[in-house]
C-alpha cells in the first residue's frame, strides 16, 4: 500500500473509495507525465484536469457529492487545515508509487464560488532533463551559454513566463558546474529539483527567510556559485548584482518577454545602470513548444511569404516554399504532439550592449543591437525548429511574441 494511503488513521475504511481514487489519479498523472492536476468544482459538475505538454486535458468527472471528501483527503495528506475553507492554503506531500519511487507534490487550495479548487504540481525529478544539450539550444547558442556559466563571476539571467522551463535550464547549468571543487547554494520558492552536492534553501516568508535574507547569508558561507530562484525586488537585485561583481557566478530568473527587455526591467526596478552593465554577462529568454510526434508527423510545404511575415530572416528564404511538418495524430501521441522542447534567445552582454544600457536605451534599441550581433529572436528561434520539422508553425506563433522591428 502506498505511503500516502496509510496516513488517514481512524475512519480510513469509510473513505476507502476516495483514498483509492485520489491515489489512482496521482499515479495516472505521473504515468502520463502531467505537470499539474486541477480539481475544479462548479455549480452543477466537478471535473479533474491534468496539464500535459503545457495543455490541460479533462481526465475525470467525479460525482458532485465527492467534492468535499476529495478536498479533505488531499488537504489531510498535505497537512493543511481541513476546517479552513475561506482562505487559500499551500502545502506539500509525497506520493509513493508501487515501484517504491517517491514523487514530491505541491498543493494549492483556492476558495471559489462553488467549493475549493485544488491544484497539485507534480515535481518528478526523474522527468527533468539536466543535460543542456538535450533542452533544444542551437549549437551556437549552447556555446554562448556554456562560456558564460563557466566564467568565475558575473550574472546569467533566464527569462520567460511561468511554466517556460526556466528552473530546468538553471539546474541544467548547475548540473554542469556541480563538482567537489565548488560551493553552490540556491534559494528558491520552493525548491523543485533536488541536486546532490548543492546547498538548497526554501524561501519562508513567515519567519522572514526571503530571497534577500538568504542571499546575504550565502555570501557569508564562502560560495562560488549562487542561484536565486527569482529576482522579485530591488533589494534582491542589488545583492545579486554585488555578488556578481565580487567574484561570484550568479544565476537567476526574471519574468520578461525577451532578453533585451530584461535589461530595461532591471533598470525600472531601480538597479543602477552601471551595475547592470558591469554584472550581467548573458541573458537567455525561453519558451516551451510541443514537439511533433515523430511517428505520425506529416511533411508539408509552407509558402515563403507566410514565413517571412512570421519573422523568418530573408537569408533562410531561398525558395518560394520551404519544407516543414504538421501534426496528424496517432495512438502514440495526443493530437499529433508528444513532449515539449525549448526555444531560446541567447544574448551575450557585448560592449555595445553595455554602452546602450549606460545610456538608458529602451527595449527597441537593445533588440536592434542584439539583432546586429546575430542574436536570434524567440520567434526566429522557433521558426528554425519549424524548418527542422520539430514543431509546427502554429505552435511557434502561439508561444512567441512578435519581433520588435525598428528601422536601423
């Protein structure tokens, strides 16, 4: 019997069907590599959805009579207050699979009009790819990133929206750097991947263990490499910048649309321009797009004009039509897609970019300079994956912002 099924104590037999049902749903989520489960009550029905490859799928519609018992079961396992239904709560639990493998789960509850909605994040470390070469970087971009993270000091930033794979990219970098000769420390909210040999700290707001507090403590612990889960405020940004300027390699994330706008975001947070120019060595923006199923994808021809309008550089448009692939669908995939891959904009901090930062240039000017230096935009990086037959044009158009186009 799985570990999570043994925690109910007295009264377990009465709710045995609910216990087994929750266990089955969680095991199914791990089996199909879902990232999240949503338990959603509505006025006249209740549904369970799972997010697979970034898309939500309806997986079950339990009877309405079970909604409170399902919520109570999950809250008990997460050590949450089952009597508190008016305020959101956050918790964690472990799922013990029949194979003996343990999976970490993060639980969030939210009061809605018709009951508590629960979302469970599946943190399956075995499904995390920690090899930078397997994440989807183009060879030139991979070399730029590896050169930056192998420097003894400086700041490397990874940007993108929630769910774009930023944490996985950071940990792939740490995995590359993780040796007995270096002291690595991370602070996250929360730690999603456990890496042997890395000192990891969870943010805890109630006792006052914030990103800034943890980062200050790290600097007194003889660190070589620091990873900050997210730069959210000026205090954290300034400490990270100072660490990058005093002999430490700092890795962190920001929520911005692309690499050039990250420099403007740091300035708008209040970080001095001279500190940004002196500390940031490289920024990589990223998105995740669904991979075409290799077993059923269908070869198609795309008009050059459509690709040009989408943002593909003219140097790659040497014919009226170009070969690509489209989803078809088979028993081995979901509507023609299976898995996801990253698309990346990797922008080193050149001397010209530093000069623009010191002049407080805006995003369009920074993006134009990046283009001059051969940095592909996210849209262009995605279109390369389209021409390689890895993903579809619709996927890239949906996942990437339009390029900033300004006259030179």
